[in-house]
C-alpha cells in the first residue's frame, strides 16, 4: 500500500495538516492500517520534494499559530491521484490491503468514478484469472500438485472479483439513494466508463 | 483469421412498459471467430441473457445488426430464421430441457429429425456427438439414470449435433459441483478449439476465465473487455507505488 497515494487522495479534498491527514486516513479506512504521524510527515516531505504537494499559507512556509504547516495538492499531485485510481493493484507486487484502502478512499473522495475504479480492478484480476486457467489447462493438467496450487490462486482471484461485484452493487445502491452528486473536485480518470448514463431501475 | 461466425454491431434492445422505456442492451458490439470462446459477465439485469438470446435469434433487437455465419438475422423471414436457429446455433441452458421419456441418443437426435434428417442418420450423428462429449456408452440411458454432469453432457451433445458452429451457453454449469462444472467448461473450450464459436454467459469468474475474452456488461452497456495477461510485467502495478 502506498501511503503517498493515500495522503494525496485525502489532500484532493482540501489543504490539511499532518495530524488531520492521519485522522482522516484512519477514519476513511476504518483504522485497519493505522499510520504514525512520523510516517505522515516523512511522506509529505517526499511529496513536496517531488512537486506533488506544496505548503499552504504563507509563502515562506511559516507555521500557523499552533506551529503546524498545512499542505495542499498541486496539479501534478492531482494527476498522480487520477493515475492511481485509474490503475489496478498488481496481484503480486502489492498486498491485497491496498485494494480495500483504495476503494475506501475512492468512495469518500469527491469526483472519483468508483464504478470505473471497480471495473479497472475487475478486468485486471480477470486477466490474471484467465492466465491461471490457461496455465492449468496447458501445463498443469497431469501435475496434481501444481494444479492444486494454481487452484488456490484461482479461488483467491475469484474471491476478489466476487468482492468487487459486491462493492459495485453497494455503490450503485448508495448512489440511487442519493440523487444529487456532490460537485467534482477532481475529474475522473480519462478511461472512466460513461457512468453518467447509468439508468436507474 | 477466418470469417466470424457471430457479429453483433450496435445492438440495442428496449422494452416498453407504458411510457417507460427500459434498455436491456445499448449499442453492444461483439464479434466471435471460429475457435473463440467469449464469456459475458454482469450482475442480474445487466443484459447478458438478452445478448445471448439476440445472438441466437430467440429475441429481436430494437436497433443494430446480428449476423450469424454472414446472414443478417433481422432481415430473414420467420421460416429462414427458424432454419438458422436449428442448423447453425446450438443452445445450452441452465435448465437442460432434456425429455425424460427419451434416452440420451433420442434426446440428441430429436432436433435433427425435426430438421428433416432421416431417423437412422440422425441417430448415427447423435451417437457421434455423445462419443465426442465422452458419454457414448450411456447413449441408451434415460436422463434420470444419469448424474447431473452426464445430463449436462447430453445437453451439450444436443447443442453440437449436426454442423452447428455457434454454441450459446447460459450458465451451463448451473447446479453442478465445482469439479463437474470444470469438466463442462473443458468440453466447451475443446469444442471451440475444434472450430466452433462459443458465447458463455456466467456470473462465476472462475468459469468465465476459460474464455479467450471476457465482456463486462453493466446496465446494458459493454463497459470493458479483458483478455489473459501474457507476461509478468502486466502483473506489476501500473501506477507505481511507495
């Protein structure tokens, strides 16, 4: 899981201090992955170095009355958030938690097309599942041990897709109950599906 | 690549209920070549069964084109359409629709006999189709003397018999256990590899993964398509991480 992207997604909603960011992160993700404030400030330093956030307020970056420095997201930072929401979580390189955290942030960040985020992930996981199935048919047909290992990966990928289906249904139901969409602070990912045309049944 | 067996372009299907228009399908495109198996996934009500029914000439689109082996279905007379349905298209539904009073071979030969093929030849074709799905020795059993997986094989043999090159399957693994369900998919996959074109509607990701391509439908719109990844690089996160 990338703390960088988590903090950037939170800053998309408006400027914040490190302490506020930590509290917002915990509340957005149900405190399943608590951050310490040191991690938050280290990450903010790196984000600033990379031009993705900037200090908000006085041009000299002087702290407010309580000694805290607020940060705001830059255009480059917004682009980075869009890329993050627009790309699937890798099945090997990242722990599964990143996906849960990404979705938790996607539903609470204004202007993110959550259904497009879900679909991007579902397509990527389905591709992995197709490849595992091909391996099973072609190479593991007579090798029970390998076949069972592949099955375990197949069932795991299937569980993820089932969970994504569930997320999609929950998001659609929540959207149906809330007729007006809050004003978008960020434009959705460019490859986003035409969610605006969704019919209401 | 050989000419496609199935081509849907801009297919829309509306249902009218008084003043209300419900779009079951909106502007769907799908091309399936011989040798290809395509899966269609989506929540209930997303239009996946409508897509399958239209592809098989069992339902008519409100707009768009449907070509089966080069014939535009919406322009055919009722009789010509019925002939395409009998001769070019094989259906496998969750509800197998086997006739309990007929043996396996009689169930499989029935559609051929209805199509005017002589009884002896129809039964020979049916036995060949049952051999192909691996239950030749059960040809003379009645459906209730067979397991669920064996009955499903009879239904697939019935969909394959004759020269039919378009295979349409709606949740064909229905109530089967996971191992038997996998055998059914293996069979569909093998039939497509042998030159048929297949469309499989399913809500099970594990089953859809047997297909060459997976179409995702949401509220009647094709929102995405996935194929198998072919290298480790595509398993890496595209957005970069910390």
